[in-house]
């Protein structure tokens, strides 16, 4: 039922300068695969086949990545290297990619609102922030876990995880009641709260299932923290009507928008690859 996945990818990625001066943050590779390809693969596993990407200036490499490169493919045809493009060819064959630009960086809420023309207003859709790289080595990917939960509750679902109290000011933080193991009915959400004012240490990470009524809510939402249109504020309005659940996902999330998280993810996937090659 959830076929479309939105990838807001218009941000400047300033924490990765100078690497991101001319290259999109979403194209930074973990081993040989760009971050956004990991996100697209997670969305495919969850059942999506429409990948809608919010781009901006300097992000053309994303569009090129999800397209055929005839010259290159011709060059390596018949060689050992051909298999290195097998996964991306499979993605291109199975999915439709749509794009629109966010002309001004007015915040994640605004980026998602721009996605309205791509995902439409008839069906729920997923949102993946590709710089949050999520893996679950023991079963379903994070987005697939969330889609299953959506099918049960039919409302917005946000992925959350416990973070140290000293770090709550980096995230959107939820307040809610536990309704089943790892699932909370959200009553309040605050974007980057002061450490002493945070309602909990349950932080929202970059995976969402949104119902299309979110668009009319975003439209009515005023700019919040840092003068940006925050998706947290729009979701808070929904939460106050009992329409948002938070899910403590099974798996690991790497904050690849930060250098530390990026290096951790690289080491994790490198070790995984080494183990695979030993077998
Ligand atoms: P971040 O704040 O992590 O991304 O936004 P950033 O601004 O690119 O990174 P830094 O902080 O300068 O290093 C989270 C996600 O939301 C998208 C970003 O591309 C990223 O995937 N985003 C954010 C937009 O698409 N548009 C915006 O206006 C803001």
C-alpha cells in the first residue's frame, strides 16, 4: 500500500565541508555505495517502488546515479567489474525516480511539503533521510518494520531511539504512552529541546511514515526552531489529535551526517564485508 518514498536531500551538508562543497552529502560512499543508495534499497525492501527525491542546487550527481551510464557500462561490459553495477541496475529497472527542487533551505517540513507534487495527496508515503543509515542484521529493515506497524495503526509512524540525556538537544524528542512493546502513542513532540526541558530521551531519527493530511498541517505550521519549518512541529499537531505513534526500531542507526557516525558506519560495513569474504 505504501509505494512512494520521499528523500529530502536538499540540505547543504555543512558538517562535511569541504567534501560537500560540490558533491551532495547523500552521495558520500560507505565503502563503494553512496548513502542514498542504502536508503533506496531499504525503501525497496519495505515495498516502495517510487523514489521521490527533493534535490537542490549542486545535487545533480544524485539524478545521474539513478540513471543508466551507457558509456561506462559499455566500457566494462564482459569484465569482472560488470557485477559492481548489478545492484544499481536492478534498482533502476525496478523503480521510478521522480525529482523536484527545494529552491530555498527552509527546513525539513518545507522540503517534505515540496514533495507533495511527487507523492500526491491520496496515499500514505515513507520518508527517508539518507544521512541516517539504518541496518538490522537480524531481520526486517527499519522501514519495513514501520510499514508493518502502519498497517496495524493507520496513522503517522516515526522511528525513535533512546539517546543520552546530554544529546537530546540535537533531535526531535517525543512524549508518549507505551501502548505495546517498543510502541508509543505520542502526545507531544519538541524539536531540539534544552536538555533540562526535554520531555523524554526518546529521539526521532530519519524514518517516517506520513499520512497525506500532513500536507495541510505543514501549510498551517509556522517556522520554528532556527527559523525553519520543522516537520516535528507539524507532527506535534497531529500527535495532539492522537494520530502519531513512535516506534523504537530494531537495528542500528548511524548518523552519517556527522564525521563520527560516518566513520562508525564505514567500519561496520567494512567488517561485515571482510566476514562475508572469509566465508
Ligand atoms: P540536516 O540538518 O541533517 O542536513 O537535515 P544538512 O542541513 O544537509 O546538514 P548540515 O547540518 O548542514 O551538515 C536533515 C535532512 O533533511 C534534509 C537534508 O538534506 C537532510 O537529509 N533537508 C533539510 C532538506 O532537504 N531541506 C532543508 O531545508 C533542510
